């Protein structure tokens, strides 16, 4: 069963273009090392914050990527442009 990691955070509008470039680089690097990352979705919410959901084929694949995260220099560079970041994990129970 697939799993997701959902992030919520703010990005200063002046940093958005750089953030998107860094996020794209991070996603590409993670996918090279951990192909279980099947989909990412970044949504700007009405209040100006962002919801960023990463879909994984399995919990084991997500766990392996999270454990390896310190080896990806793009991760802290990307997250340095966010504020008030939170993360939650979940399991997909229905998708249509």
C-alpha cells in the first residue's frame, strides 16, 4: 500500500522561484537514489501557505529515503527557504 509524507510550510514570495528550483533539484536527486517516490504535489493554499505531498510506493521505501536525507545537500538548502514547517506521514486508504 502506498504512503505519503505531507509537509506544510510558508515561503517568502521573494524566495518562491529559488525555492521551486531547489525543490525540483531535491526531488530529482531523491528519485535517482530512491525510485519509490512516485509523485509529488505542491499546492498553494488560500492563506498563502503551501501543502507539499510526496507519494511513495511503500513505507519501507519512504523510510529508507528519510534515513538517507542527511546525505542530500539539497534538502537543507531547500528547507532553508521555508518557515513554520511541519510534516505528517500517512497511508493511502482510497484513491480514485
